[in-house]
C-alpha cells in the first residue's frame, strides 16, 4: 500500500511542477508582450510615424507658445 501512495504522490508532484512551469512560461510571455507594448507607446519616433499630422500640429502649436513666451 505505501508504494501505491508514493506513486500517486509522485505523479501529483510531477503534475504540479508541470503546471507551475506552464504558468511561468505564460507569465513570461505576458510580461514580454507588456514590455513591448509599453516601449512602443512611449517611443516618440514610432508615435510620430503613426500620427505625422498630429505631431506636426503639436510642434507648430508648441512653437507658437514658446515664441510668444520669449517676447
């Protein structure tokens, strides 16, 4: 009887370890995707590339504000 208990326990432990490894892999992929998304959203060059008209309008408006401020 003890041998059967050990086998069941070993199988349960192996299953738990496999589930933990899968969860760790999924978490790692999620963190990597999040890092890429954050890096892309704060990269001003990519933002300007996606929205050149808006970037030009903002630059123009900022230039006007700074020009008036320095008078």
